C-alpha cells in the first residue's frame, strides 16, 4: 500500500486532496505541517470518517532539509500544496535523495526553471516529478489533448476560464502566490503558426452559455501551452483567456493592484487581501469556476467543432479533484513514467475527465 505525504495538508487544497485520496484510493495519507496540534484535529476527523486509521500527522518544515528527510521516510510521494516555491530546491533535492516521487500544485517561473535544471537528475534517478498540477495550470493543456484525441486533425484550441468563487471564502497563502505570479505576468498566444510577444495582450468575447453569457476575456500564458504546437503541428491557434469579472474589479481594483505591486513589490499580502476583498464584495452570481476548451479541426474528412466545459461551485475543489484524478493513474501504474512532467501533458485525458466526473465535477461536451 502506498503512503503519500501532503505538505500543507491543513490548507484548503491540501485537506481536499487528502479527503479525495482517502475516498477514491487505498493509500495512507500523512499531513505534513509545522503545527502538529492543528493537524491532529484534521487527522482525527478524517480517521473518524474513513476506516482503517489511514491518516497521520508528520512534522515538516520546508526550510529545514533535515526535517524533510525524516518526514519523507516510508513515503512513495510528496504532494506540495503549500505556497512554498521559494523552497522548491530544498524540497525537490530532498525528494531525490530520499528516492520518492513529487507533485506540486504551484505556479511560478522560477520553480519551473529550477525543476527543468534538474530534469536529467530526475530521469536518471527513475523518479516521477509532476508539476503545475490542478485547475490552471494543469487542465488547459489536458483539455486541448482531450479535444485533439477526438479529432483526426486539430487546427485551433482556445481555453477560457471563468472564476467567480462567491462570498465568504477564507483568504489563504495561495492568493499570495497568485500575486507573486503577477510580477512575471505574460499574455502571449499562438496565432498563425507563431507566438505573439509576451506583453502583447489579446482580447476576445466568448460566450459561456445562457447563465453566464458573453464575456470579455483577456489572454494569459501558461508554460504548459508552449509545447502544444510541437505536439500537434496542425495547430494554428492556441491560447488561454481569463474572463472579466465585475467592472469594479476589472477597471478599478486591478489597475490599483498593478500600480501597487510596481511601487511596492514586497507588499504581496496586503495586495492579495485587497484583491480578495474585491472578489468577495462585488462579484454576483452565478458563483462557480469553469474552464472550457473551444476546438476546431477535422474528423473523417469533415470540419468539426468541439466545446468541452468543466465546472464546480468550489474553486478549491476544482484544484484538488484534477490532482487526485491524475494520481489515480499514478497509483495503478498506468502513468508513472520517470522524468519531469507537467500534469496536463502527463495524465491520460479521457480517463482524467471520467474520474473527475465521478468526484463531482460537471463536464459537458458539445460537438458539431
């Protein structure tokens, strides 16, 4: 039986990953944290809900390699859900030394750059390292791969996201990490066979359906998109777009956030709380998080258009569920090839969609 350690297991995403792993697999789960007393409350709750006493608390401090070495013993994988990209080198190197596999749900150019720098070491060690897992990044390239698998030729694939998480959600350190990513914000898309410049924004209106309607959407680049034109040479257009939200957030709050971040780049926490406040104050129903791929190509010699939509009312669930759905492929051995992988390139997309649906994600497909 496998044993998996979740760093940041008491956080919003970490505890949901733990819960879905316990419900949909037979693994034992360790909650890695600096605060054992706090973690023990969660451990006791989960052990009461799921049979077998499969959950335990383990002291971990990502800044201390010795604590990680002790924590990693007897585990098959570490899942990093805490916003600790500054300690990627420590966590990744300790995982290699301990001979365990690795997965993170983090977004960050420096983290990705470091993992790329040790990709050969990962390959030689026979370990599987999965990065950029979750909703976005994670699902955009998986959705493109899903669409491509159901066409003979794929010519365009545009992914779009709608984020309206509602009111009353607690602020977490994950928002800090999001604000950090704004410092390296890129907006390029792939059009007419080439990538636009990183700072060149593209805006388009996209119809999300009857309850959300037509929304103005802004381009946003994820590293997982970069290699898709190489994987599918017939692609002439690919990109990710994020929907507008509320006029106050889009036209007042966000410009203030960009200005504040430029003047005071270290003020990440107050900037994040300001942005989170606006999202919980001004946004209106429908409250949900949704991701679509709108793809076009050919099937049996005829033009085909495919729209695949995945959604969930809880954005934290829509981060945790894709991670666990991908891990089910890892746990049964169907996807455990050694090396450094992005989740969206690694998981088999048809099964990923099937397993996410079993865990409560709403998935709809329309082909014409």
